[in-house]
């Protein structure tokens, strides 16, 4: 039932889902009921590959599969030769700040850069070295020097000159310092100076806090900070495309943490940054750039603190009024994730059983009828219609499979009878009350 799954993927799926989080790898093996969304997403990737840019908002209830969708988008985009990065908004990570919280988001993005050969992140150094190798090869061809000879340190200024020229051609704001740091990285790369390479990487990831420290280590005048990090993301996008990649895709999850920002002025500044990114992408000011945001309905629609509280965003993000549950429009910026139906959940649970069997090299004694019985028990419990999420169904099912695996003679019906439904959603009314009190103060 599960084709081409690798042992590493199976282990990641089982361990992550038991822990209540989305696996970083292998999500394509447990995807059900999202074919229309994925089809539309692939079409969007094609547009971005052709030079357009795009912003999408993936909206769904708590536990409805938003984070899962983000990971699935990653898998699809990596296969289409995109450079991909993921980051979560947190109380310390946001789009706009004046106390280091915006550059903290940038650093999280740069830490999580992935390519197809390195899908779990940490690919920035690999990409830099690949780009440098391309510059070395082109410089050697242009100057008629052998590839071995051009790596000699006496040709260092020649290659550095090529690096700076190429960076100047493809970058916009902040290109000079960006180019200087890449030159320093090359210098460390060619002379095996690990400290210099590490310092250059630290600068490119936005980890320097003072200009003095950066000037001492690298001789540059500027650092990446809260106000210029977005320009650097655009510079990296152009760099990746110049290397032959299709584009740069960034997924930003947990937008609830923007909604929770306690002061209305700071919240509005963050929404203004989303508007800037949105306008840049749809007005052609940036190419080959794709940003996905994930959040709850409250994050989008709350007119006091959600995205709809910012009128310019509300007018752009309101749903196509002709869309219904049956007639969907996936080309609009906001895509609402509908809950999986019972048939889709049954297919998902069968896949999970097969993956668990594969992972532990067992054949668990649980029939299709018993899977149906488990589902009936869950969906008929008091509170299920209001509180039950795919996350809880999956976790309870895998927990029961774990018990069956380790206790083969256990009474399955008795296990099913012990299921309890809990409301795992964050209480947004508490958030409202807390924020209102802070704003009054």
C-alpha cells in the first residue's frame, strides 16, 4: 500500500506523529484528500518558475492540517527544483520589529534552507559553495586558465572580482556588503580558513548583533538587521535563480503569533509588512519568489486583531464570493483547508498502519472493520463534532497501534472504549482578553 517509502521516512513519520508534530520528511506518503489543492499549487509553482511571484494564505482550524500542508508544499517544491525554507512565527520572531525580532525570523529562515539533496535544512553553505564553483568555472573559461590553476591563491583577486561583478549584476539594495561577505567566504573556502568561512556564514544568516564585531571579523560596514533583512531575502532569491534553481519559496507557519502581538501599533506594522510583500509579489517588483503563510480563521478574519483589521489587506484577501464548499477557487490568495471526510481519514489510518508495520517489521493484527470501529468510537464521542481534529485522531490511532504491537493479546474494543475527546485548541478568547488588558494599560 505504501510505495517507495524509505526506512528513514517511516521512522520520521511514526515518531513525529506520535509526538503530535508533522514529520519533516515523507509527508507525501500520508497525504489524502488534498489533490485539488496540490494541483493548483503545482500550477502556481510553474508561474513562479516562469518569473512571477506569489503569496498564499493557508487557512484552517486548529489541528486541520495547516502545518502538514506546509511540509507537503516543501516536498512538491523541492522536486520542482526550488530552494525552500520554513520558519514559525513565535513571540520572538516576526516580520517587523525594532528590537531584533524581525532579523531573528530571517535567521530562522536561513537556518532552514533546503534543497532536494538536503531536504532537512542547513543547505546555505552547500548552495554558496555550488555558486562559487560556478563562478570559478566561468572565470577559468573566460580567462583561459585551467580549473586546477585558478584555485591557486595568486588568482584569488581574479575570482573575487568575478564574484563581486556577478553579485552586483543580480543584487539590489545591500548588494555591496553582500558581495564583500561572499568574497570573504570564497577566501576562506579556497585557503581552508574555517574561521573566515564561519564568520561569513554568520553574517549571511543575520547573526551579527553589532557592526563593530562584523567589521573586525570581515571588514564590512553593515550587518543584516530588522530593517534590511527583506532586501537580503530578495538578493538570495536572485542568487538562487542565477544558479539555475526555479525560485525561492518561504513557508511561514503559526501566524497566530502575529495576531497575539500585544500592541495594536506593532501588530499593524507587521500587517503592513505582509502588505509590502504581497504588493511586491503581485506587482512584479520581485521575481521567482513564493511566500506561504499559515493561520487559523481567527487570524485572517478577526476584524479587531486579525489580518482583516488592516483594511488594505482585507480588501485583497476577501474570499471569492462565488466560492462554495463544492465549487472551489484555488487561484485566489486565500486557500481554506476543508476538514478531511470520514473516507479520507479511513484511507489515512490504513496508510499509517502500513507505515508502522514497515517501520517495526511486523504485521499488526487490526482489520479494516476494526479501523472503522475505532473511527466510530472517536466520532460518536461527546464533543467530537466540535473539538475532534485529524491530529488527535492520528495520535490516538498510533498510540493504540503501539499498545497492540507491544501487547499482542490486548482487547482492542476495550482500548477503543477508553478514547476521550479533549479540546486542544488554544483559547482565543483568553488571548483577546489578555491583549485588550495590555492595550488598556
